[in-house]
DNA sequence: GATAATCCGGTAAGCGCTTACCGGTAAGCG
DNA sequence: CGCTTACCGGTAAGCGCTTACCGGATTATC
C-alpha cells in the first residue's frame, strides 16, 4: 500500500488540496489501480470495492488531477479556441463583433461537452505581439485548436497544423487545417434577390465590414455581381466602408447625409450590428425605415428581432458553426480523419425592415 | 543523451506531434535540463547553448506539453470559469443574459493573460444534471474557479472551496470562497433618484429580472425602498415580472397594454435587454419614449448607446468585474491570501431615454 | 483430485516535463 | 603548484495518474 507522495518542494504556496489517489486508496483499503478502475469504469470491480472507493472519494472530496490524467492518457480533453479582439481603430472592450464570436463559442462549448471536452479560451488583442507564441502556448494546453477568422496567415496556419490539429472558421481553408464556414455568398444572393426581385427596389447600397476581412470582401463581390445581374444601380465605395460595428454603420449614414448625398432605396449591411447603427442614424435624421429606405443585416444575432422595425437578415447558424467546428476537430483527434472544408447553409430571415409586413 | 521516449501504447490514434523535449535536446546536442533552462529562463546558459536550443525548437516546431509542465510545476496556469446557460422557460441558445456574462469573461481573459493564465470555459445548461460533478471536472483541469451567479448553493460552494480556490460573482459571499460584485443597490438608487428627483416623475414601474435571481430580488427591494423614500407611486407585482430578456420585457408591456392598464411615467428595467424589449413594445404600440414613458436599463451593454433614443442605464464595470475576480483568485493562488468580498462602484450613464437631451 | 478458465486486484513502468544536486572545468589567489 | 570559488550543464528523481501484466483465489469441468 503506497503512501501519499511527499509534498513537493516548491516556492509556490500550495493552494489546491494536496489530496491524491494514494489518499483515497489508503482510506478505502485498496490499491491505487482499484481506485482508478472504479473512477474510470474500467475492469470489473466488486460491488463492495466500488462502494468503499466512492465513499472515500466523497468523504475526502477528491477530484482527480487533470494534468496527471492528460499526461497518462495522452489526451487532455480540452479544445483551444482563439479569437481576435479589437482592431486598430477601436478600443478593445467595445468590439461588438464579439457578439458573433461569443455565440459560435457557445456552440463549441456545447458540442465539446457532449464529448467530455472543455473549452480553453484565449483572445488576442490587436496590438498583441507574438501572436504565434501565444497560440502555441494554448496549443500546449489543448488537444486541438479552433481558430476564428483573421488570426494567422495561411502559411502560419499550415505551420501550426504540423504541431496540433487545427480547425479554422474562415472563408477558405488553409493547407493542413480543416475549415468550417457558412455559405455567405448564398446569403448575400438571397438578400439582394429579395430586395431587387421581391420588392422591386432599383437602387441598393452595401455598407461594408472591415476592409481587412476576407469574408467581407467576398460578400462585397457577391453583392456587386448579384445586384448587377438583377439590373439595379449600386451604391458602394469608400463612403460605404463600415467596420462591422453599430457605430461604424451610423457613421457611414451620418456622413452621407451630412453631404446631402442621395440614399439608395435599400441598404444591405455587412452584419446586424452595422444595421443597428444604420437604422439608428436614419431614424435620427427622420428617414423612415422601411418606407423610405429599407435596411437588411447579416447574422441574425438575438437583438435583431427586437429592433423597431424587426430586422430582415440572414441567419448564420452560429451555434451549428461552432458545434460543427468542434465535431470536425474531434473526428480528427479520435480517428485521424476529418472533412477538409465543411460549408453550412444559411437561411433568409424575412422580417419588416426590408418592407415586408 | 536520452532517447525520445517510446511511443505510448494507446488505442487512441496519436493526433498531436509526438515531439518531446528529448528530441530538442538531441538535435541541439545538450541535455534536457539545458533545454528546459533555456525555454524557462532559468539558470545561466551560455549564449551558444541558448542559440542551439532555440534553433532546434524552431526547426522542429516544438511546443512544450502543458500537462507535463503543470504536473511538474504543480500549477496549470488555467482558471476555470463556469456559468449558467438558459432557464426553464427559454431554449438555451436564446439566452440573452449571456451578453453580460460574455463581457465579464472577457475581463477575466484579459486579466488572466497578464499572468500567463488561460481561461477554461464551461457552461451548464439549465436541465443539466450533476452540476457538482461537472464543476469538479473543470476544477481538476484548473488552478482555481470563478463561478458566475446562480451556480451552486452556499453549502456546495463552501464544499467546493475545500477542493480548489473559488471566487464567486454573486450578491453575497459564501463561506470559504471569495466574492466580487458591483454595488447594484447604489445603481438602482441613482436611477430612481434621477427619475424621481431630477425629472420629477411621480409614478415609476420596475420590470423585474428572473425571480430565481438573488441579484434581481435585491434590486427590487432597493427600488421599492428608494421610490417610497422619494414619495413616488410604484407599479410592480406579478404583471411586472420579466426574465432579463428582451422578449420578457416586451411581453410585460404587451400584456399590460392589452388589458388597457395604466402605465407609469417611467419604467426601470432590471437590465438593458429588458429595456430593449420594453422600448420595442412601447414603440409598436405608439407610446413615445421618453415623452410619454421614460425607460431605463441596467448594465450598459454596448447596444444600449445605439438604441433610439439612446438608453439611460447604469454601467456595470463588467470588464473590471471579471478582471478583479481573476486578480482576487490569483492573489489567493500565489500568496494564499485574498480579500473575502470586493465591491466595485457603478456609474449612472445618463443618455436620452430618461428624458434628458 | 487435478486441470482449465474466469475473476479480481496489486505492482511497476511510464506519460513529458522541471529542477535539486553534484561534478567537471576554468579562473583567481597565495 | 595547490586550494578556493564561480560557472555551467548532466543525471536522476518526482509530479499524479493510468494500465499492462501477472499472480492468487475461486469456480467449473472431467
């Protein structure tokens, strides 16, 4: 019967219980292997053995050490999730695009729990240096990584994926990593069609998201192509550059109105936050939505349905996006195989800001 | 010169690089102790030794294993954060109170990074069983826990704090655990005073948050006491029961208006989401805000300033709340000492929904 | 009674890293 | 030259858990 190991000579004050599996084994009168078997459902312990072990665990308040388990099992049962916080024009705690990321992370969390995994979160500020080093540190504490958009160059993603399994949530996959995304092009197409064909609007504007976002650039391209195909006039360009935030959207409209620029009959916004700001600025200037100018968003964050008028938008299945990202990563971790690029369908959410009743 | 350890006989497919510190040592032509010294800034390695080690690390793409480091150091450098997701009346992915929790978690993340810690997130669904077991599993993977409100009974918190350092974000502390909170009472007092004294409104309503939230009950009590002291008439009771969500707030107003009930001159909402729904329902029914009915929120989530009219609310320093919770926990982990109950000040954010211009 | 099969549980090795301790070398001093 | 001190780096033990392997006891069969 082994004794509890000697206290580690360490300059750090022991802050956690120093209880180990040896203490449980001593109290239950069995070996540490028996304790492990009972706790992990291995082997076929006698009922009496099981009872003594569970009683000792309960009385002592024993929690197995995750690091020891991870080292022994070769699996930490932790997924690392890394995302960008802020940009060069915005103080970091006001970055509203994190709403979107938070919901995706929720989906990751729920899917991870189904497999006994937990989610290790790390956000990276815009001005943070040594992003690769940071991501590597997270990788050392996890079995795989899920990287939100705008994290690393494709080369660095490929390099990272040589160290740890990586799933990206980006517009396109990088070599060596798996990718999960929504069919955003279909979403923009559906919006433009709804406005141009169903409503018959002949002028459309597009308030862009961040110019450094590949996702935004793809949306802008599809918007342009689809609008041209529908034969409508397009309002776009530098004056229509937002940054995915409500303030960015409001600033675009305020600036246009200040120069007495003409507004299009409908405005497609890069995301719901932008639409919130656009609608706010229009209302502030006495422009009726949707009677004078219709507005649409993208994402369908929970706030969208409570705006006045309720926002027509494209529902990105954010929870499913997160859950799928985890499932793809888990498949890779557990079988070595996984899909390289998974595309989730979107759904047009027609409410009232487009002009429907 | 030790060889790289033999591959572990394991039924799980190895999905991570099997690189270890032994491989780096071999490539650099030094011992594993030297590699460790270089990577951890210990001892005084020669410049030439340092270079060879760093070059080998870079060429091999080596990332130290977090579980091994944690076991050896007796410190995982991970903080576990656990929060509640959903309630009995709402499907879990629509729980908007998570906005608030997400921002607090952001504060935790930023503060944790300052100390080289990462954040292990685990949400618990309302219908999840064995919450204690779940929390214990997170505890096994972290050095300490931060528990959001509504997680465990005070007894269970005390019991948990015998296993691992615990910080709660609750209205009041539990024995054995540390606590961090905002001075919500002062916030409600400031709101009531602003409406009753500065604006001279004589009737006030309070749309409550969840009835199972101790925080909400405390706010309701202070609202009542302060309003009575200001000599105004109070509208409250079962008809004014929200659930912290926009839909909950909208439902309260819609139901009142359906029964042609009289509305107070101003409505104090338990949080900003509730205020969003209240304002939406009022606007839908042609009630002007703030001309006919003023509305205030609580929390100052980013959306608040972009509503029309911009919301007067109480700013909960959510980022600071999270950061302080982490700092308190870190103090405990590193020195064994920490404050038992930390109260952060709030700030009244006067915008336009109260009637100010 | 002897043999084979099954059940159960203990012992020892190992997961990947950290670092205390010790030894070799070189420099400085008398 | 001999002794002392400082510097640097290698060896071995250990962190807390998991589990392969083996042995003892029991049961079943001939």
